[in-house]
C-alpha cells in the first residue's frame, strides 16, 4: 500500500479464493479476559458426539464492541429488507453442561 492511500485513509483488502469460500458454523462460544475476546465458531453435526472449531477469532475489547455494533446495524438493515429474523426461545441444541474443549 502506498503512502498516498494511507494518508487518504484508504485500505486495500485482498480476499484469496480459498478464504472467499468461507466456513460454515452453527454455534459460537465467546469468552473474554481483561485484554481480549475469543470467538470460537463451531460446526455441530446432528448426532455426532464431537464438534470441531472451524475458526477462532481473537479481538481486543474495543474491536469486539465495534464488531457487536456493526453486526447489530447489519441485522437491522437485513430485517428492513427481508423481514424479522425469528429466533425461538428454545434452541434445538443438546445441553452443553459437560462441554470440554481443547485450545
């Protein structure tokens, strides 16, 4: 990136073809310390005794808050176009009382 783009506040972002494919996750665990938030995105398969972390993102608290605001804003935009996203009170997930993970 050249200095002119930096001075103008422009950032060129590259997305590889492999990264553009994305990864499916249907569960997220979020934990935090005083200095970071850790988001683990997990794919749970019905009937499978194990679930794999597909991606782990580690954020500074300030970036986590910015992400939460951006996600909320985008959900509102989505619902204006496509309608309300209904989330049932009871999730069709098995109890997670005995979840054991490895970092």
